[in-house]
C-alpha cells in the first residue's frame, strides 16, 4: 500500500490505518481475542503500518490487544494511542493533568509491550488544563524518548495553534467523512498552514456509509450508535440518499471489472482531499478489512470528485453526529 507523511512531522504511515476501537469497545461486545489478534496481523500483512488505539477503549483492553498482536513486528509499525479521561473511562470527566499524562504513559507502555509510543494524542481538550501545559508535558516525554510524536483529537483551531507553538503537533485526529465535513471550514486550512497531518476517524460514518445499515438495522444494547441522533431509524432512512450517491460512483469505478463498494468510495474520497490525510477505518471482520483496504487503490478523477461534490451539495444530512453531552467536549 502507498505510504503517506503526516504533515511535516516526518512520520510515515500506510495511506490507510486500522482503527482498532471496535475490536474492544463502542459497537457492541468485544470481538473474540484470538480472532482480533489475527485480524490485526492480517492488516499488517496487507501493508497497514498504522494502528490506532486509546486508553479508553475497554478501557485498557484494546491497548493490551494491540500490544500482543503487534509485538512480533513492533519495529515495523506506528502505534497511536490517546490519554485524557479520568481513570481512562470515557464516561468520566476529562483529565489531562501533567501527572496523569505521565502515569498514563508508563502504564500504556506496559500494555502496549513497547518502550515508546509513536504518536500520543490528547483524546479531548481538557478545559481545566492549559493546552501549553499538556504540550509541555508531552515535550518532556518526547525528550525522554518514551513518546515520538504529539497529536490532538477534536481540538479547535485556536487550541491547535497554541499547542503547536509549544510542541509541534504531528497529527490531528477528528471525525471527517462525506457526511461530516465541518473540518473543511477552519480545521483543514489550519492544518495545511501549520504542516500538521489529518487522521479522520469514523471515515465510514460509523458504518453508515458502507450501505450495510438502514432503518431496519438493530444495534446491540451496548452499541454507542443507539444514542447518536444521526442513527435514529428516521435519520437512517433519510440519510440513505448519501449511500445512493456512493453506490452510483462505486458502480462506475473498480479495478478488475468489479464494481467498487460504497465503503471504498468513502475512503477514496477522503484520500483524494489532501495527500497528508490518513483515514483509519475500523472493522471486526476480515472480509471487510480487505474491502476497505481496496479503497486505497481507487483513484477518483477530477470528474468523479466534481460529481460527488455536486450531488453531496444537494443532500442535507439528518441528525446530529453526537448527543449533546459529547458535542460539548469538542474543543475550540
Ligand atoms: N479520536 C476519537 O475520539 C475517535 C472516535 C471514534 C473513533 N476513533 C478511531 O477511529 C477508528 C474508526 O472509527 P469508527 O470505528 O468509529 O468508525 P468507522 O471506521 O467509520 O466504521 C466502523 C463501523 O463500520 C463497520 N464497517 C467497517 N467496514 C465495513 C464494511 N466494509 N462494510 C460494512 N460495514 C463496515 C464496522 O462494523 P464491523 O466491525 O461489523 O465490520 C463498524 O461498526 C476507531 O476504530 C478508533 O480507532 C477515534
């Protein structure tokens, strides 16, 4: 698979990474551990060198899973993880106090079975800790060799600038896809100006953009999508028009005579936006992993992109992407 640079950081990763959250957390029960380890290793065999986790996924079990799965080829991959919640619990409060970050890194290194974290993100901006203090703490960790690069997640443009002035930010990880394009307004121009890479999370719209979810889909009771306004049955029905657009483009594309899939088009569209964008789709299923990685081989022409642009401009996506309480955590 093609490699990409995350901004000016010098950090090189596969054009598509693997988002590992769903293997342990967020979308129903955790996957079987043996199968999850096998899936991560297949991803590596197929050229993925960028693996995304967080303390909060589980909490802790997802980092442990990656530690075990990646150990045999640790030096050939880039591991990204995140700190920022009290006790690692994403339902608890935010906590980016310097001593918490340092303790997190020690524990995370053990779980990940490694001596350094390649990319360390703050998961959410903590309004009680100046971002300069967070960046300064990560700077010290970089100087000690325990961390290689600094990242932010769902931070606003001002926070990104302030953090970057203290310690260069290698990557921002925030939601971005055909049905969430807010970052195009202020964030992407800021990243471009500062030379920071962009790692879109939920690049498949939490599964919706693949076309496998409709108004009749039911989710496990522990599935986060049950509380997302964009995933009410009514919104799912209304938003099928976005899947129809992806299907139409998919039929026109595809490599060896086979039509592409909506998931592949959703990923190819993200890759076409900027050469320093690296989406991290997640799946628990081997056949979907293969499908998604196929998205990196699809080149959308200027005409394809124009067609998508024009059709998307006619679509009003229904439902907020987050419930109100979570939207409040998105930084300025
Ligand atoms: N920084 C943050 O705050 C944040 C927030 C959310 C996510 N993330 C990161 O971003 C990664 C990806 O985001 P995400 O998992 O939320 O969303 P996503 O990658 O947009 O979608 C994942 C969902 O789509 C399904 N799926 C994947 N490929 C598919 C395919 N080809 N056909 C049909 N369904 C498919 C998966 O189900 P199956 O498992 O059944 O295939 C899963 O439910 C996460 O793993 C995590 O590492 C970060």
